[in-house]
């Protein structure tokens, strides 16, 4: 029997999840419902067969799995409002709200619901997210289904919840770090003779290819670096100059600084 999914919150993240699920064929449009105050903005999803409504409680009644795709400051009010409709023997809750811990949701719910905390990144919009998942009170079937849902939208890893702040830095902030590297690559490319358009294409595709090498070959960066660093060659000369200027050190310090910012602001 197919599982029905309600997405509470039809913003960028909620719509990206819905679009990814139906594009992959993992879920039929009739088995997804999405809510938003102004459903006129969801016309493209409605055109693909997904039902869009304004009533969160109606969506809860429909669903087996409930994806809470609302802003962190909205989550408490949303959970409180749908709580009377929730059934711990039927519903599985999945929060994609940044910074909201499972214990925070359980305090509102009062009952031991299967709860998932999920951290995707912005590449979910093109079904290439790195999504980190933690859970509580979930069984094997529920864990597999939730992982399968987000595997349609990229890649997933199950982690302990105490690593979620670190996951936010490495997987979500990491998108910005990678973009900054690509931007610098483009600037360097322009300086050595390329147009901005061509430099952008070369830089982006090169980074994409490098990442795919690691993922598909299940390898570490070092052997791949060795393949292109010939003795007295231009690659090693450039790498060494970057290291002299603090390339790796600055990246590591940036990651640690972002992590400390999250932890200290909690």
C-alpha cells in the first residue's frame, strides 16, 4: 500500500521536496498534499496532480508521513495546532526546520511519536541535496521510507542528532563554501584569459566532475590529487602556493568558526 505524504509549508523547500518526489516517480501525485496560506503560488504543482490546500489539519488527516517544512519560529505553533489530529500509531513526523531539536518537538507532542529531524541543503531544488537524518522512536520500516524519500532528492546519511549542528555546517553552509571556491576559480580564469561565461562553465563542471569522482569511485581526494600532480608540474606548483597562503587552513578554520557560531548562539 502506498504511503501518503503531507507537506506542511509550500515555500521553496516544501515545493522542492514535492517536485522531486513526483519527478522521480517515487510517489504518485495523488498521494501528496501540500499546504500554504496562498495556494495560488502552487499552481504548477497543482497542474502536475498534487493537491494544494490551506488547512493543515485536513492534510494531517490525509497523511501517513508529515513533512514539516516551515520556518523554525513557526514550528511550535504549527505542531500545537495540528496536535489534536495527530495519532502516534499512524503518523510519522519529519521536520526540516533548521535548529529545532527532536526533544523540542516531543515536548509539544507529549506522546512518543516517530520523529525525524532532517537537514537538506539548497541543492534539493535540483534533486542533488546532501541530506542528514536523525530520528527517535522510529522503526526500521519508517527509517527506510524516510531515507528513500530523501534519496530521491540527492544522497542521505543517518547520523546521531548531536552531530546535526556539525552537519549543518558541513552540508548546508558547505554549499556556500563551495560556491566561494568556484567564484574564486572563475576570477582566476578571467585573469588568465577566459571570458567570465567560459570560466564559469569550466570551473563549475570541473568541481562537479571532481565530486562525482569521489562519489562514484568511493575514493579519497588524495589519490585523485596524485593523478594530476606530476613532478615539477604546474598543478603541484599551484597547490603548494595555495597551501603557503593558508588555503586548507582557512577552510578548516572557517568550518570550525561556523560550527562555534551555531553552538554559541543556541
